[in-house]
């Protein structure tokens, strides 16, 4: 399995375990052949995804339609100019780990003043640090 696919599965699992909804996009994005010239490109618009569309939108029922857009990247995966532009404009966030994704959800909860949820995410992040420390020693 590709690193980004593994990361996506881990993030969606972590998000769901905390009571959030992870809406995934772009899972089946593939190249299509232009009927006019024969060139192969990624479908956009009604045929596919908008370039730069984040891989996951994180929602919570209490967020009143607000979402956190996460663009997932593997450890060595390059960021496209469109993805970087959206991240620079604070429309999406580029993440390479589950912890980075949870930090973004935590930031949204803190902005909304949901301290109990911030505390819960903090506990999960602390547990992840302990677990990673144990795994590094073995």
C-alpha cells in the first residue's frame, strides 16, 4: 500500500474514533484521454476532482458546516504548486502524519472554544508521543 493511502486510513480511523466525520475525496482519481488530441490528463470539473482539492475534509456535527481540509502527503511526496497555494491561503493544510492532522482538528476546536474537545485531542496526542517513544526504543 502506498504511504499516502496508509496515512489516509490511519487519519480517518483516528478522526472517527474521536467522533468526527472524515469525508474522503480523490480516491479513484485517474488519468483520462482527451477525445480531441489523445493526451492523458487528470479529469477535472464534472469528470473528476478540482486540482488541489484536499484528500480529507474533517467535519463535526457541532461545527455548523465548517470543515478542516487536509492534503495528505507521504514522507517524500512532493507538494504541487496548486496544493501549496491553497495551503498558503489557509484553505487547506498539508499534513504528513496523524499527529499533524489531529493538531489541525485541535486548532479548529480551540478556535470554536470547545475546550473539552481540545483536552481530549491533547490526551490522544500525548499518548501517541509515549507510544512513539516506546517504539523507537524497541
